[in-house]
């Protein structure tokens, strides 16, 4: 039988991911409120950057990026962002391809 009490008590999972050339980062699961907030962002690239901001953290779960970092992340080459984005997507069971960032198809909506 499904244990509702345990379901609601479960903590967010943190998973370490190695980002080649930059070291290890921990990725946390999104909660529904975070997902809802990110899904309201109309620009798919900015959705992706918001996902990174919301989920990339240290091993204690403290975010490594802040909302104020969005312009800096936005200025980076996409090739530097994709490995981190892929790690965030993997931990959260989301899928987004490069075409999604360019607005050619679905993604986080």
C-alpha cells in the first residue's frame, strides 16, 4: 500500500554530477512550486537558465547561483551551459534538447 505519510516526508534528493572542466556540482530536485515558477518564463533559454539557478547547489543543498546571475549565465557560450543543463534535466527527469533552447520544439512548458 502506498505510504502517503512517508511520501510527504521525503526530502529533496541531491545528486553529484561532474561537469567536465569545472568539477563537481550537486543537483537538487525541483519542487512543484519551483517548476511552476520556471514554467511561467516565456523564453525557453531563460527557463533553462532558471532551472540551473534553482537546482545547481553545493553538497549541503545551498544554491551556487543566484537570480542576479541570470545575465552572466545568459552571456556564456551555450556549449558551457549545456553540460550543466543536461545534469539538471537528468536529476529532475526533464528533457530538453538544443533545439528546445532555440525555440524550435517543446521542452519545459
